[in-house]
C-alpha cells in the first residue's frame, strides 16, 4: 500500500528516536526526557497535515510506540548498548546481477550464539499476526538484507526480524522464505 507523507514522517520520527535510544547509556534518563521531543515532532508533523487533531493523535502514536518498545522487557536486548556488535542504521552494499545495491539496516547485532540479527522497524498501524501475512515488499526487503549479510558474514547464521512498533512485537522471519521472495 502507499504510505501517506504523514505516515512516512511518523515512521521517520519513530526510527530516529529508537536509533538514539539504542545508543543511550542511561535508558531511564532518555525515557524521562522523551516527552520533551513532542514539540519537535509537532513542528515536523505540521508540514504534512493541516489537521491539529491528526498532529495530536500522531504525537501520541509516536510517543506510545517508542515508550512501549523501549519498556518491553522482551525487547530490551535489542536496545542494549553494552552489546558492542550492535549497530543502528548500518549501511551495507551488496552486488546482485552486476548491480551494486546499498541498504540501511535499522538495527543489527550478534547474539551470544554468534547469530547475526537483522531487525527492521516497521511503524504500520496494522500489524500482521503471522509471517505469511507480511506484505511481499517487506519480505523482499528482508530477503535482500539477508542475502547481503549472508555474503558479508558467511560464518554467521542470519536471523531476519521485524519489530512492529505499534504492538510492540518482534516477528522472526524464516531466512529461506525471505530469500525466496527476492
């Protein structure tokens, strides 16, 4: 589906804060200061809608999505800055069929078992319940990331995932299924 410019801006703002949160040393201080960002969000969102109601609802959506992801104990390992393999906005280049492609991975890290996690933040308000319901475009995106990282890190098991920020839910995808979507 086509995202509106407002939805795209909401996604950009959520991504920006989650990336900052992952690198924050003191998570409590970061979260306590989160409401201070609401004015910045308001300024950014007003360029994409004339409705004050839409702006205010969007600000609350952004705030709640970030807060719920950041305070979910099942997801805390994703944002753990002490894992020195963790990277936000990792740029990777990969050659496919003679063309060089560049991708930006929202979050990646290597776990204690040596698996390379690829975590893409998705800010969709409607979240699929099952992997087979994930839109083909997202599966292709994750397939490209998986293929590129398999080439770059051939000794690592690759675990592609989507962090649905609206719920907040981490959905692991089957690496072979995302590769088949390419």
